[in-house]
């Protein structure tokens, strides 16, 4: 099993109408679609986490040199479309399966039932170790630390 | 809970499940009932003492739970359930141990490896869902769903509760061994760091494989797998540095290896080899044994390791084996021999960091540090796990910024 982060940002996909201008039943259909998908992923034992973030209006950007007071910039920010809006973490058998789920997220219906086609980032989550004993063993056998591995191997 | 009580419970868990499944036929419900009985025993036994006939106690308790479950589903109650309710819970049955049948059922080929692992740990290993969820770093409901779906799948596949037939035997046993191997992997691959829950998976895999070995003492691959686990596990104390970092094999302090485990694994392997067809696990164990025999890294018998990898490569056709073989070939015949072997797997392993990592290693051996650094950097960009990425980035830094220049 491999974990993937499926992240969605504020790029609108093919529909530019903000949700505040959708019809009520369109919003309901949109939210129901997410809920159904969520329930499916819970039932399949694949969902690890699902998080929706507040908007960039509430965001802050912090930078620090580690000594003096940190510099804090408040939102709202001009260019916010690439900010992460929310994400799911799924634990799945294959990358194909992660892509399949991402496609479902992207096809969420918008106004008039048209799939929004929002771009979904699919990112493999770093493992804590090689995936199996054979890889681990190969890695440990071949890996050398600070020491140079040059010279006569025999 | 005292360890001896826990050991006893987990030994008895699959036996009790076997009795209930054989008697009532419903593996899914029986498994839930056994979990509840285990929980009850874990509460009562440490306080009140272990009953005289612990197995009988568990069977009785689990049967009562099964009846309770069915009572609560009264609307769906069929005639056979009514018959069940009128019978007194049986104390125990004559010695019959269905542990192996339960194990074969949990490692059913219809299941994905992930579900077979989860179900095996619960039904055969007697671990609770929260424990399994912790070991696999997923939320408890996620793991609960995985186990429940696995049980549903077994139910709908309609497989009978019996050992596989003679013509199914080899394939089915291979699946069982693969599942046990994967449980070991999960623990072994992550024993670095503070992740003790996952390290426990190694112990659990060894315990279950020992059990299978006790029941099938003449099978050379079962013995080979157990030997492999013991020989690899022997290095556990030396595999992790003080801050949880991985210590590569050539740099491990071999005095910290568990000599008793090495001896046990080597003896088991020696007894298994020559008893029948040499299989994959026996070969892997043989390679581990050659490493474990060397008192220092430079004493490693590389020609022997290379010969074993050649056999394993021919047997499995696994490109990862070819990578390891290339490293061994370089140690025996020089880096060019290793690089030549890599050409054979280039296509099948493209995009995987291990190919670049091994190539970098061999290029460095050949003295081409510039190309080596490039391939280490490419490998770091493709790495899917942290210890390797850190290691690979350090190699790039080492080659590009040699000390004292």
C-alpha cells in the first residue's frame, strides 16, 4: 500500500462562476458528490485523512531568521489560485488507484451538473523506509556512509 | 497484561476460531466473537487467574458472544440459529488444532496482500484492530473496514473451511508464506527510528512463521523463510544508530548482532537445504547467512553471494534481485561487470531510484565521481522514502564537496 496526497487548489477548472452564484440544488449536488466519494473511501478502507482548509483570506505567511521577531504577512493575498484549498490522503494499492480517485474528485459537478474538472495534484507521500526487506537489504548492503567506497573491492 | 497470559491468548486465538468456524460455519461472525472473548480474557485472567482449561473458557465465552450477536439480529434468525440457542455452549472439543486452516483461509488468493495481512494479524495473530491500525499507521476505522471487507470477501468466495487440496497446496502455501514475509517486511523495513509498533511486526511474523514451521516441519521453504527472518532479525540491534538513523551493512558493529539468532537461522537453513527443491526463501536466507558469517565486512565471501544471486535472479526474474546481483558482481569482478548487468534491467526499472543509486555506487567504484554524483542526485529526486533520500543527498554532497578542498 502506498499513500498519496490528493490536493485541490482554487483554480476553477472549466467553470468560472463562484459558488455563491450557483443555484441551491447545484450546491447540494456538489456537496453530495463529495460526501458519497468520502463514504466510499471510508468503506473501502483507503481514506487516511480528509481536510478542507480555510481560505487564503485568513492565511498568514511567516518567515524568521531564528533570532529576531518573525515577519508575519496577513492575507488576503492577490494571487491565491494556487493555494491549497483542501486535501485527502489515501492509502491505496497502486498509483493507478490514486489517479482514479483524483479523477473522481476532479469531476465534481458544478453549475448545470457540468463536471468542474479542477486540476488535482497527486503526490506520493514519503515512506519512512524502503518498501520491503529485499529493497532494504539491498540498500543496506550497498549503501556506504561518509566513508568512500573506492579502492580495490577485493 | 502479563506476557505469559498474552502469549497464551494469542496462541489459542486461531484454535478457538477454528473450533467456532467448524461448528457454526460463519467465519466472519465467529471471528468477531473470538475477538470479544480475547478481550474478556485479557480483563479477567490477570485479575482472577488463568482458568484450568483456558481453551475451553475461550470457546465457551466466544460461543456465548456469537449467540448474543445472533439474538440481536433476531429478525434474521433462521432455524439453525434457534438450534444453536437451545444447545448449551460446548466446553471444548477433542484436540483438534485448526490454526493452519484459519491461516490458509486468511491468506486466501482472492484477497489483496494488504487485506490478507490485516486479517491474518487479527484472526491468526490475535492482535486487536487498534493494534494493527497503529502498526500500519492508518486510522482505526480505516483498518476496521479493511478487515471487515476481507472477511466479506472470504464469505462470498464460498471457500470451504478445510486445508487446501493436494493440487492447490503449493500455490496456496506460497501465498501464506508471502503474507508472512510481507508482515516481516513491514516491521523490518521500518525498525529504524522510534517506531516500536512496527518493529513488533517482525516479532509477530517470526512467531507466526515458527508456528507454521512447527506444523509443517518438513517443508523446506517454510524453514527457509523462518531462517531468513531470523538471520535478518539478528542484525536488528546494529541496524539503527543512536538517533534512529539506518546503519548500512558494511558499517554495522557486528558484535551487536544477535549470535543466538544467527546460529538458529543458519542451523535451520542447513537442515532445510537438500531436503527438497531449493526455493526463493532458502536462497535469500543463504545470502543473509553468508553476510552473517563474516566477522568483518571485508571478510564477506562475495563470490559465494554472487553465485547465490545468480541462482535467485534466474529463479525469480525480479529486477531488484538483478540490482543486488550487480553490486555483488562489482565486488567480485570490478565495477564494469556490475554496470554491464544494469543494462539488462534499465528498461524495467526506469524511473525508480534504486537503479540510479546502484549505478552511482558502481560509477564511484570505477572512479567516475562526476557521473556518480549526477546519478546520486537523480536517485535522490526519485526516492520514495526518507532514510534513502537523506543518504543519497549526503552522497551527492560528499562527492561534490570533498573535505579539505
